[in-house]
C-alpha cells in the first residue's frame, strides 16, 4: 500500500513530532508537581534519558507514547499500513532499546515507572499510581 501524501509532506509532518515536552509528559509533570514532588528532566547521564528523575529517591519515570513504544494491546499502537518494513524495524527497535535501558537502570539500583499515553484517560487513577510509586520506599 502506498502513502496517500507526498514524501515531502510526510517528512514535514514527521518533523513536527516532539520527543520532549509532549502533551502526555506535561500532564504527568503537572500531576507529580501538584502532589509536591520535585524532579529533574531528561538526565542524559542515565540510560534512556528518563523524562522525570528523582535523584534522592533513585527513581525515574518514563512517559511513553503508545505508538512510538509499541504498547501491547493498545488501540493507539497500530502498525502503519504503508512502508511496513521500515516501521516494524523502527518500532521494534524502540521497544528493544526501552527494555535495555530499563534493565540498565534496574542493574544500577534505580526504580522505574513507565506511564503510557493511554493511561492519561484516567487522571485520578494515574495520579494515585504516581503517588504510590514516589512514596514507596525500597526495603533494605
């Protein structure tokens, strides 16, 4: 199946996709901040440059788009019909890289939480989940 728009137009559209400060990330940041937690953003020293970093707690939060990170069994995570060879490699690569980065963080003593874009539909539940993650102290 071919694309319905030109390569130049597709390139322009894709160039508008943000990797930082997305709507989903901004909502999670607002929930965390309003609950009284303070954090750093996108620490390049940590694997995967987590979206929110709580250094003293050794906790990080990733905010993943369901499409870009292949959220399983999610309606927002559909494989494009055109240029499937490219998209399968791209999205599977993103997913594999995410798993490697999470493992590296766990191996170095960091706790991680992944928030999926589709979870933003229920902000009350998400706020509770974020609060529980950030208050939970690891056992020694």
